[in-house]
């Protein structure tokens, strides 16, 4: 398991994520007008692409919570 300090949480472009996303996903995100990831996407997408199990809880300004579970 990665130490929390080693996870990159800052927003970045979808193209800058490692491992690289498929071109059709990049086309879709561009087409929807998304230029940068959210902090949770920047942290979670690389883990999911590495076939890691992941539980994420995000508290938004509107007080909604989102839980994501991926069990490969």
C-alpha cells in the first residue's frame, strides 16, 4: 500500500495521468469540457488503472457524500 504522502492529489490534466488513459476516454473528457481532474480523480484514477481496490469518500460543498468501491 502506498503511503498517503506519495499519492499525487493535486488536479492535473487527464493527459498527464500515469498510467495513460485510453484515447477514447481522453476524447470523451475533452468533449464534455473537462480539462483538469479533481483532486480525488488525480489520486484515484492511477490506483484504479493499477487494479487496486479503492474506497473513496468525498465531502462536497453541498454536503453530499460519494463512496466508490472497486473490487477487482
